[in-house]
């Protein structure tokens, strides 16, 4: 048995993005305006079907009186045929109208939710890196799936209930009023208690639903982290720990869900109980009327039939109130997600970045750049770089020195707090984000690939690329040979996280994608770190061809990427502490020389890849 190394289990986390308080009416108005309005035509067709359902239901109730009077009392043979035929006709109309109504509403509901999910996803992918980093991805998945499901249920049942059931209730109430308005008045005396019960249960359900949605996000985080970190979970025997952590979140979610279940379950029985009192009171009053005012049997039969049939709409309306509160809670969280806005956006007067043709264009100038993390730790501290077009520079230094942060600032993943960054003399804050990033190709240490085909992953480098372009890029990245050995060649799907490929293969595909982009500026963040010696030789030849005439910044962790740099900048704690060529920096015997001495093997040959810094 492996002893427990952890004595505490994480408690459920608070939702990363708290939904602001919006009134129910405000949520409904916005939802109707943004998502229901485009479907008014189909909803009108559904409304016609609802009217037919309500009218045919009221018609069936109205037949009870004639059945009693014409058939059972008067023994009218002709009515024994006509009334059943009329009942069959009404039931047929009701069945067809119900089918069409449900089909239209369900289809519309699915389309509406698809529109909502489209806006949710579009809003999130457009956020800047800092905002995305502050929210766990599983929170988005939870809202995208679980909250949207609750909203879908609220739409489909809500529109049906408000439309069909309310119309049916009104139609049946009309039948009751027509037969005996005094009895009708008595029967509706207990409707206010029904309203009070359903409102109370609805408030409880709304609170429980909101908390269960948050707990669902916590559970999604636990599952996501356990799966994404499965290698560590296995390597450190953390299966039991991960299971206990998930169990805490499962039970927290279950507690809130059960509260919601109790509230939903109590709605219909409460209504039935109150309705039973209404029926008893109505029968007692009808008996009084039959003695004192001559209430006829056929009228009483029609009235009681309509009243009993009205119980179902009342039950449905009471349940709708509880279900609608779940939908409103989900909509509130969804609108919070949709309303989130990126902080890094184009200025109103932003213009496209214009870069001169290679090798004349692509000059990068950083002047007195300052950037700090949220906790106040300086990441880049008054850094200035002047990179001529077509030159290759390397950034080296210990972990946390600010190398990757400089890349992020050049790409405007973040904005510097002070100083300016210019490309060919154009301040990057004054150009459009799309044009800025169109002129930069990035290859990171983590080769991010999507669960698409190999060809599709490479093609992401440039819109409209042909198959010949893709193959050429793969060949230049030393990837063509292994791609053709895959089961479906370029059409082989790489799988989740591209785990079907080795680390070197994944990196070569990422490099092929950057090659296809053919941008004047290259940012290489440990671009060859995952390659073996032979693969790196092949890729370095390709990178050398790609970098020719282009401005290139390399975060260097390998000797082979440092030696031919036009200039090497050594960073430490966000500052540039040294600059020069490889030979010059070694001669100074400063930080670069210490990194070289400590991180390079004493017996390393200059043609062998070795690590420098972290």
C-alpha cells in the first residue's frame, strides 16, 4: 500500500467569473431581442398550432355536456354517432397540432442554442491572453455544455408551457365561465396560493441551480486537470488522490442538484394538493346550487370536465416557473461570458502594418519597455533592443529572465506598461492586430497541434495554401518523410494533443506551419528543443533557409542556435545585462560565460546540441 502523501483535498473552487446580478425581466428581454427575434416567423407558426391545441382541448371538454344530455338522458341515436365523430376530429386536430408545435419549437430551440454557443465561443477566443489565463478552460466548457443544456430545456418547455398550456387554461376557463360563472369564480379562489408556492419553490431552485452550475465548473476543472496531467498522475501514483479530489467536487455538486430536484419535485404535487381542495370546494358549491338554483347535470358535467382538464395546464405552469428559474440562471452566466471583452484591441484609428519586402523590412525596435506581472514582479525592466531588418538575434538567460515575455509583447499578447515597440518605424499599438500577427511567424517550445489532419495543421500557417505549398513546407521542415509513413499520410489525424506523434514529429509540423506562413519576422522559442540530434540537423538546415533575409529572434537553449546569431542579448530578472557575439560574451566571463560553463557539458562539441539556460 502506498501511504497517503496528501492530508488535504482541494475544496470546490469559486467560479472564476462571477455573474453580475441582472433582473429576470432584463435577462428575458435581452434573450428575446438577441436570439428569439430572428425566429419570429417560425414561432408564429408554432403559435397557430398552440391555438389549435387549446381550442381542440376546450372543444373536447365542451362535448361532455352534450354527451350527458343527448346520449344518456335523451337517448338521441343520431348524437350517438355525431358526438363520437366530433371527439375523434377534435383529438386528431389536437394530435397533429401538438406534433407540429413540438417539432417547430424543438428545432427552433436547438437553433437558438447553437447561436448562443456560437457567440459564447466567439467571445472567448477573441479575449486577450491575460484574460484567458485568468479563467480555467473547463469553466468555459461547463458553461458551453451544461448551462446551454439548461437553457435549451427552459426554452423548449417554457415556450410550450406559456403558449399551449396558458392558452389551454384560458380556453377551459372560458368553458367554465360559460357554463356557470359563480362556480368558475369559486374554482379560481385557490390560484393565488398556487402562485405563492411556485414562486417560493422557484426562488429556491434558482439559487440551487446557480450553485450547481458553479460546482459543475469545479468538477470539470478536476476532470480536465486529471486527464491533461495523466502522465504525472500515473508516475507519482496519484490515482487515489485525484479520485478523492474529484469525489469532493462531485458531492458538492450533488448537494446543490438534489436541492433543485426537491424543488422541482414539489411543484406538481403542491399544485395537485391545492387543486384537490379547489375541486372539493367546487363540488360542494355545485351541490348547493343544484338544491337552490337548479344547476343541471349536463352543465355541471361540462364544468367539472373542463375543471379537471384545467389541472394539467396549472401543473405545467407551476413546473414551468421552477424550470424557467434554472434557465434564467444559466442565461445570466452565459451573458456574462458573452459580454466579456478583450482589453487589447485595435485603436479606432489603427492602420494595417506595412513591412518592406525582405530583406529590407522587418526592423524591430524596443525602447525602454516595462512590464510587470499582476503580483508586481517585474518581468521586463526598461529593456531596449534595436534589431536591424534581416538580422538574427538570440535571447538567453536563466528561467524567468523575461525572454518569452518579450515575445508576448511583440505579438501584443500583452501591452507594455511603458515604452514603445515599433516594426519598420510603426508603433505596434497603432496598427491592427491582424496585420501585426500576419507579419510574424511563431514557433514555441510546446508544439500546439489540433486534432485535425496533418495537412490541416500545417495549412493553418497561411490561409488559402495549396497542397503543393503544404508539402513543400513539410519537406523544408524535414517532416515529409515521416508524414508519408503515417497510415493516411497527410490526411492522418494527429489525435488529442497530437499524442499519436513523437515530440520531434510534433515540433517539425509546427515548424512546417511557420515555414508556410513565410512572414518577414520569425520568433523561435526553443523551436528545436524537442528534436533529436539527427532531426535537429535537418531542421536547422531548413531554418537557415527560412531565416535568410528575415528578422529572427531566437530564445536560445541550444548551442547550435546561438553560434551564428548576429547578436546575443543576455537577460537576468527582466534586464539586459550583456550583449555581444558568442565569442565576445565568453571573453567577458560574465553571466553568459557562467551559463555556458554550468549548462554546457565540458566535453560538448560545437556540432552537438546542448542546453544553455532554462
